[in-house]
């Protein structure tokens, strides 16, 4: 018996990857870890519940969404644009990491994590939220509810929720254009 492989090509963290022959049923988190050595997305529950594994799927319309990579096959991402936590930081024109994203910086400043296992999922979830707010600003009165709704699926076993929440809130309120003026 042999393993049936199928090639995959995708745009990952700003670069084209592939075609790479991988087993047909391989989950995205395993493809990232085993074939690309990108270990930032964490395998937590393996059932899509904890969100430690989420990657960012960039849609053709310019929006983005979280996708749980432990329950989504790698081939689902064929031809698509994907970002992992390794691709969220600030990069120069050569694609080299030159700094953290604002959300990564605030998570550090707020000591948001203890063990850090859930952090990549929170970073990606907060990044998707910030990108959504750039397109669809929220009223100041709705900021806390919006953050809670965006991050409610993320589980932190060390109970860093308050610090994650406060860091995201600081970025949202401190970034021009994310909150509707006068609202």
C-alpha cells in the first residue's frame, strides 16, 4: 500500500510555495510543520475548538478570515493566499522580518501570555479583526463587544484573556480609522 499524494501550490506569507506533493488527506497544520518548517501555528486540541492553529486566509475581495488548520486539509488552500503567524510581522521589500505587528507589540507590552501556546491563534484572530475594522469601523460603544465576539473562540489555558483583550482594545482605540468618529 502506498500513500497517495497530490501537489499543492499556494501563496504563503507573501511567497509562492509549490508545487509540493503531499498526502491527499494531510491537515494544513501538519503540512506547515512537516513540509515547510513553519511551526508557529500550534496543534492544540486537534478538533478545531481551541483556535491555537488558526491561519489567515486572504480572500480575493481584500477581506480575511481565520481558518482552523487542524481540521482543514492542506489542499483546501490550493491556489489561495494564506498567512501564518510567521507572516504577520512587518517585512521589508525583500520579505525579511524587520519588526512586529502592532498587535504583537501590544501583546508583549501587556504581558498577555504565560506559556505562549495559544498566542499565535490570538495574534492571527486579532489581526483579522483589525483588518475588518479598517474596512468597517465600529462605534466606540461597540469596541468591547466587537473584540469579545472576535476572540471568544480562542482558548487560553493560562487564563491570559484579560491581557489579550486589553492589548487588542488598546490597538483598536489607538489606531486611526478603526473606530467611527463621534460614535
